[in-house]
């Protein structure tokens, strides 16, 4: 079992499989001039399989595949097939922009992968395409509805962006009210590749909740596992639920059970901090699995207590993009 220096059990790995993406969401990366890493620095599928195996041997029970956009990796399904047969791994989840998932939906179902988070920051086509800087609304929306209709456990991630998509907060709740889906509103974080710092945001979780209350005064708070980052609610009469993720305010650190490994093998023990070690060289040299497991244990034994403490590792502006960290 992996236990950190603040007595938190770490059993959830967010594994990024690429830093590349076919969209250019303006809160995540700049429109151009992005320094994607050289291909040979990305972990190969065999290396990702090994990382997953070692992590599970050490006590990881849930792996979320993220990126970049996971499905831009043509060999992604090979990794997913492997994970679905990995003893000890109880949950495989994917976070995707849903542009490329269409042809794989059936196989994902066969593999028993049911938890899919889809990023959809607007229900209005023009707003969506302005934010993502690409014309993919119909494809994303079509795949999203297909996933829901096929019985996947779908959560929509909607980052609330000042002067961009506030108008869609209420309309997305209305649009999906009869669908078995969870809509999660996320506070924006300054991870867009280096132009923003942590100052304050207009759309914090209280503002989002108050905004929803103006039209839907009757909603109930739902029970969630202690390690959940979202605070979840259900509006009376709606099938859908909604949640708010205070990514910026960070009220969830006390129960954090997460570890992140980037597509280049960096180990990140807190989203707000800097990488603590890189596994790539160890994977490519002679280190055996227990030595690599030892590196995981070592960094987990030295975690910041909160995101605020970890943030001090940065100067005022974050140079990271979420596409390299994986969200
Ligand atoms: N491409 C996939 C997608 O968009 O779902 C997976 C990778 S993306 C980096 C993972 C998650 O991070 C997405 O839900 C995205 O909305 C979120 N994200 C990206 N930049 C963010 C930011 N600046 N603040 C908050 N969340 C962000
Ligand atoms: Fe790509 Fe996801 Fe970042 Fe959007 S949020 S640019 S889809 S990685």
C-alpha cells in the first residue's frame, strides 16, 4: 500500500499517455508555438504498461488515462486491453475530448471500461468552437450522447471561463436534465502554458453555485466518497446531477489519494507542484520493477500537505500546460 507522509492512502493514478492534442482549448494551451516533447521522450506503450503494472503492485487500484488527448495515440487500445486484464486494478477511467473516441466505443464496452469523462465547455456550438479553436462540436456532441446511450458512466467536465461560457452554465443543465449524466463545473486554473498566474477567479465554486440557484433554487447535496474532488448536487426533477470542482480554491487536499505520471514519465505528487522525479531513464536503464516501485514510495513519502504548500515551488506564473500534466 502507498501511504504518504500525511497518512493519506494513495491508490489513484492519473496516467497521461501523450502531451499532444487535436484541439487547442484556450484555457489549456496557446493556439500555436507549443513545444510538444520529442516522440522519443514519450513513454512507449510497453513502458506505460510497465508503469501501470508497477503502480498496481504498489497499491494503485484506479487508473485514469488522460493526456493531451489520449485517443490521438493510435496504440492507446493496446494499453487499455492490457489494463483491463491487470490483476488488482479495480477501475480504469478515461478523460477525453470525445473527438476521436467514436470508433472505439464498442470495444471499450467489451473491455468493461465504463467511466468516461468528456470535456465540453459549452453547449452552444459557436462558443465551444471559440474555446477549443477547432470545429468539432457535432462530433463531440454526437459521441457524448452515444456514450450515454450505450450505458457508460459519463461525466461532463465544463470549465467556467469568465467572459466565455458563463451563458452556458444554465443551458447545459437544462439541455442534459433528462440524461443520466453528471455535469461537473470546474474552477479554472492558470495552467494554459504560461500566460496566467494564480491571482483570483471570478467563477469560484460559490459564484457558480449561486448562479445556478438563481434559476434552480431547489437542489440537494449528494453523498460522495471522501476522496472525491467534486461537491455534487441534484436539481429536483432532473435525472442528471451536477458537481462543482473547486480546483482553484482547493478544499479537497486533506483527502487527496492521487498520483500523476506524465507522458514523459515525470512523477507529480501534487497538481500544483513541480515534478518530483522522472521514471523514463529508470525504465530505459536496468532498474527492475521493485527499484522503480521504490522511487514511487520515496516521492510519496515526501508530499506537500496541500496544493497551497506545493504551489510555493513555482514562481508567480505557471509555465505548465494542463496538456502535459493531464488534469
Ligand atoms: N484532452 C482530454 C480532455 O480535454 O478531456 C484530457 C486531457 S485534459 C488536460 C484533462 C482535463 O483537464 C480536462 O477536463 C480539461 O478540461 C482540464 N483542464 C485543462 N486545462 C485546465 C485549466 N486551466 N483549468 C482547469 N481544468 C483544466
Ligand atoms: Fe486538448 Fe483536453 Fe487541453 Fe482541450 S483540455 S486542449 S482537449 S488536452
